[in-house]
């Protein structure tokens, strides 16, 4: 424990250099803007900013990109409260009570409580990250290719199960992502696959192009298709003196904030869209234990403080599987994995020992980033909310221009823009047919790792598939995966029989 | 599920089939020593199975699906999305010959018009200012080597 404090102190030394503080501030501001703007989520935000980090050292780059991630989580609540339009998916639940509070003239306390709750929960999340990551990294050293394979399959199944409306549809997206990931050179033999003689395809499909295409261009194409007046509503911007919550508000919220932080931290360690699940879980918990459940949905401050805290805590703990196992459990951390790889850092159990400056520097910067966000989000909320006044018909072409510019700068290649446009069109069709993009992106990033783990496992076992169930850790992941698949079916059957039983007894 | 989702299912099934067919042209090897085509072949077959289940599921629940209404995307015309995409394709084609500043200006001007900006007196200055800001931000300040085109900027 003492060792972790020592390392953290070193991390603060790295994070508080003028350069890193500046990048942390830029990340936090850009993240808040990304969160505030409906339609631009943290995935598109991080993907767009990756090219801007090429000239930086890996530590500064990841400090900035991580800042965008948790900054977007802070900013996402602003539109939920002021407009009833979630800035990103994790803020959907904040609309319920946040918008009701705004309608009653209490937008200020709602926004302030979001910022305070996010700060407290984010700090608790980072605290957990500091003390859990090193022992988990040591435990992960026992992982071989079969364990990694089973863990990645487990992650796909869980993510597919909790995103979208249908498990089969999400699994299809994951398999498509894996197939796209096989384009380029075979990671074991070095032979070309699905390149059709194209030289740019030899290095595979650029994941940034897929991310910006699916989540940036796809979102814009969906938005332009909707009536313009849908997002051009009047924005009620609170004044600075209206922002501060009363003592009663703080008293009512503190329990919700702490519970939200705990729920968020636990959920962040599990594969899936952690912030989204964490906000739902926190909201349900608060409503269940509240002495005034009837106030929920009509402007209960706990319904804003709890989910927003859970959201930010989940963001911080989502860094644990990324840093410790090298396996992102959610799309934004998948993008961060891609960014780490671009900067020559391969996350995994050895990351803490091989890149201590980066690991502890990034963690320390998260504390600083949370503090910056608290400062930004309390007095400057009216300023950020003013961005919502930019007409959509100016904003959408601007996003397209940034997407094209950002995409070109990754490899100075027009080919990447074509790939981005292809996936932009695909993203639009996927939204039309209600297919989820998240499993595809995660699978694309993890695909090569999964293939190598699969082939190495079979090489070790001389082609025997028993290797995946003979090793206890691997078997545990596979059992977990089966439970995740089977339990919902049993639950449905149980509910059906219960309904049937209830019905017959009535007759 | 929406009524035309099955089209997506069929497209995905075909994608899986093509992947499997192309993989068969590569060395497959054995499970002990998997060849280049083994992994994509398994994925292609898996995708065909999943999309097959998906399409069958839609048809088996056909009656229910027809009752449900489509989303707002379905109900409105996708003409603006198509115009946006066509504009982006054209600008990408002209990206190198025109250069970045001119491409950015044209992209903004056309997209603003597509989204309903009626007066050229607002569209042109707005596009010019945006292109100029982007040029100074990316080319002059961040020193990103973007195409100069025939105007040489």
C-alpha cells in the first residue's frame, strides 16, 4: 500500500509538469465540449483527437485522451438537464429527474450536484484504481493464451448481451468486427489476407477510420435526416448565482453519491458499456431505498447525483482491465488501447513495471483532471451551455469537416478517408436497422489479439480444444460466459411459468 | 424489430459467405498448426449461422413485426443523408487536386446549403471563415502536412 503511495507521488511529479497540466486541461475542456454537444460521444471525440497527439510523448497523449473520456462524462449531463437531450448515452438517466428539476427552476443545483458528485465519485474511482491495479497486474501474469482467449470471448458475450436490443444482432456485429480485423497481414505467418493487391490494406483497416466513421459520420448522417427543429430548442441557461446547491440538497445527495461511486466502480470492472449500466443500477437503487420514491421522475436530486456519480466512477475503474490486462471492456477504452498501441505502449500485466511513468502519470493526472473539471463545471456551466446555441445546421457540417481533416492527419492518406466514409454509410444503415456499433469496434481492436491467443492455445495443446477448459482460470471465464447466456433464458422461462401459474390460480 | 431488418440480415449472411469462400482460397492448415485462412473461415461460418438465425427469427415473428412502427429515421426521407454522403465523396475525390483550404470551403458551403441555408451572402462568408480558421489551426499552427492543391496554400 505504501509503495502505491510512493508511486502515486512520482506520478504527481510527472502529471504536474506545465506541459502535462496543459494537456490535461485541453483534454478536460474538449471532453466537456464533446459531452455537451449532442451527437458527439466520447468515442468520436477521442478518435478525432488521436491525430493531434502524434507529436506528443505517450504520457502527455494518454493524459489528454483520458481527459476527453472523463470530461465527456461530466459534460454529458448538461444537455440532459437543460434540454432533455442526453449528450452521450450514459446521461440518458439524468434526463429523468435533471430535466424535471430544470423545469422547476432548479437547473443550477442539478448541474452543480452533477459536478460535485462526479468529482467525489471520480476521486473514489481513482483511489480504487491505484490500489487494485498493481495486485491485479501481478495476478494477470498467470494468464497464458487460453486465459486471454476465454477472457476476450467472455468480454464479447457480456458486451453483446448488454448492448442493443438483441444478443444475436450484437454478436453478428462482433463477428463482423473480428472479420474486418483479419484484413491485412496474418499476425502469425505474415501472409496477406483480403487485401486484393492493395498496399494500404496490408497494414489492416485503420481503427480510427472505423471509429470516426461509425460514431462520427454515422451520427451526423442520422441527425441530418431528422427535422432540424428537433434539436433547435430554446436553451434555458442558469445564472452563476443560481448554481449553488442548498445544504439540504447536499445532505440529500451525499449518500446517493457514495452509493453511486461504489456501484460505478464495481460495474466498471465488468465487460460492457459500464457507465450506462452503472447509471441505471444507481438510479434503481436510489429509487428503491428512498423514503420518497414518489419524487423520482418529478425532480428528485438523488436521481441526478447517484447516476452521475456512478457514471464517473465506472469511467475510472474501466481503466483497470485496460491497463492491467490490455483488454478494454468498453468502446471508449478500446479507442484508448488503439491510441496506446499507436504510441508504442502495449498495455498488459507488465505495463506498470515497463512504463511506470506513463501508468502513474496518467493516474495522477486523473485526480488533477477531476479537479479541473469541478472548477470548469461549476462556474463555467453557463458558458458551456451557450455552445448549445450554435445552430445544428452549422454544427453538423463543422463536425464533418473535422472528421475529414482528423482522418487525413492519421496517416496523411486519402485512402483512410474512403474507409471512414464507407463506415460512415455503414453506421447510418446500422442505426436504421438498430444494429449496435460498439461490439464491432471492440472486436476490431481485439481481433488480432484474439486470433493470436486462439492459434497459440491450439499450438500449445497440439490442436486439443480441451486446453480452454482444462485450465481453471480459462474455465472460470467460460463458465461465466455460459451463465451470462443461459441465466436470462431461465429467468424468462421462470417468469413465464410464474405468470401462467398466477393466471391459472385466478381462474 | 423493424420490418426491413431482414435486408440487413441477408446482407450480413452474404458477407459471411463471401468471407468463408475467400478464406477457402488461403491455406487452412490443421487446428494444431492453423493456416492463414482458418480463423476467417471459422468467423465466416459463424456469421452465416448467426445471420441465418436472425433472419429466420424475423420471419417467424413476421406478423408481430408488421404491427410495429419504424423509427424516425425510417419514417423520414434519407435524401439529406445521401446528399451529405455524396458531397463528402466528391470532396474526397477532389481533396488532393483542390488542396485543403479550398476543399474545406467547398465542403462547408455545399453542406450548409444542403441543410437549408438559403442566402449565399451568409453561406459564403461563413464557409470562408471556417475554412480559414481550420487552415490556420491545422496547417499553420499544428504544422500538419495537408494537401496544398493547385492554389499552393
